[in-house]
């Protein structure tokens, strides 16, 4: 996993926590809009980092290779 991808996940978690704190402060009738704005900025930054640096594809595990070979043989036999 790339470092920027992990930083993106970190910002998504922090942003979600800040938005949650804003919701809780709003329920307590003392809304702190700084929490909402900082949470939104962190969420957008984290989302940007996740989209710009996707995690690498995992190599195929080969769990169902026997079925895939049988399917290929059956398909080759039909043609």
C-alpha cells in the first residue's frame, strides 16, 4: 500500500471524526462550525488522496483455477 494512500485513509478517519463531533455539538445546542469545516476539508483531502493513489491490485490467488481450467476445456471443446 502506498504511503499517500494511507495518508488518505487517515484524513478520511479524522474528517469523519470531526464531522461526528460537530453533530454531537449540534445535538448539545452548542454547534461548533469549525469542526464541520475542518472535517469537510479533511474528508475532501482524504478522498482526493485515495482516488489519486489507488491501492495496487492483489495478485490472483488461484483458488478456483481448477474450475477455470475445466471451463476453458469445455469452451474449447464446443468450438
